[in-house]
C-alpha cells in the first residue's frame, strides 16, 4: 500500500484560471485547456487520441479541436499534463506537443507503472522504465508555472500508483481520484491500485477549501443525467455517494473491493497502457515498417 507524504500549501482562491472543457463521448473523458487570465499562457490536461480499436486506426479529431482552440485565441501552450497513466483512452499529448510545443509532465511514480506493465506486455530492454519519455516527473508538493499561474501538485495514489491532483488557483484537476458526487469514486483494482490508499487520497482532496472548484477526468451521466464535469469540494464532502458525509475508511474499502470485483476491464485498457506508459508514443516500428500493440492472453 502506498503512503502519502503531505506537503502543505495554501491555495490562492482569488486566482481564477480560465478552464475550457472538451468532452470526448467515445471514452467519456473530459480534457481541459487551462489559461492564465493575465497572459496568453495555457496548459492542456488529459488529452485524448481517437482510436478505432477494431480497425487499429488512430485519428486526431479530438486533439485537433484543442489545437484549433489554442491557435484561434492566440494562446501559448506551456504544459501538457497527464494526471495519471490512463487505462481508458490514449493520450494525444505528443501530437499536440508537436503542433504547439510545451513540456509534458506526469507523476514520478510513472516509473512504477512502467515497470509493472513492462512486465505485463513483455517489453524488451529497449523500453525505458525511468520516466525519461516525459519532460518533467512531478513529486508531491512540486509546483510549476503556467504564465503567472502557480500550479501545485498533490500525490493521490490509489486508483493507480501514479495519480496526482493539480491545483491551479481556485481549480483542482482530480484525474480519476474522484467522480461527480453521484458517480462516487474510481476503481482501485488495477495492478498497483489500493482501495485504502485511494480513500486516504480522497480525504486529502476533500481537505482543500470547500469553495475549491473540482474538475473531473470522466463522467458517465449516472441515471441518465446530462454529462457534467465540475463540482466543488463542499459538494463532494456533503453528497459523494462513496465518501460523502461520515463514510469510514473500512466501509469504503469494503464497498470499493466488492464493487471492483464486479467490473469488467475498460474497453481500451490494452492499447491505452502500452501507449500511455510511453508518454503517448506508439511502440517502435518493426522490420516491416508497421507498429504493433500486443494483447497479453490472461495477462490482466
């Protein structure tokens, strides 16, 4: 089980970044462009590469929408952030980086994910497991700048070993650590995940000021409601169906473990992990000039 090293900081709720969401209905993912209100600088968080699994075909419609928005507004891309190694969509970060520049960052525990899934996919020694595919590996308590904005990084493992929440002014981007209040929490049964660790990470998020805006990475419209992606810490504290109110740690762990045992693997987990642990790059070409993704039989 992972442990959190809490490095305190005081969020500046007077700073209000412009947040532009982009919803991808194929994967129920929300990507974000986060802009400094006092400059042209922006960041992209959790971008999506379109992938037709049956055809083995990639395309760039979702990423091109983000690129066009940034270009049309004359903004400058400084960062591409991955909140974790996603198991349900492929990252478009290197494609967007190639168009607009910027640095690509993820949590330092990407090394653990690379080591774990390097074994699952029987990657050879040429696959680097040191996180060097990324420009920056964040540790708990790190900060970085988006123009004049200061972004703070909180280590929030549990869903995966590498999850991090990025707090930027009065906005926090929680990845898969939390869902909307009626969606609850993310699963914790992937290799390296842990329900008890997830509970403690969620409590760390809920210790932020009540008026802090929270932005989700996914929403599935429970009970047929329209898709939503923004809530607040206060709303999650009061109404989250898994951790709201006075939910105890042991009760959450039991619920999460029982629920996870009923869940199928995400549809795109096999291609997503192979690509995302490489910072969004496809595997190297083989001798026929093509790139291939592996399917480990009974490997997950």
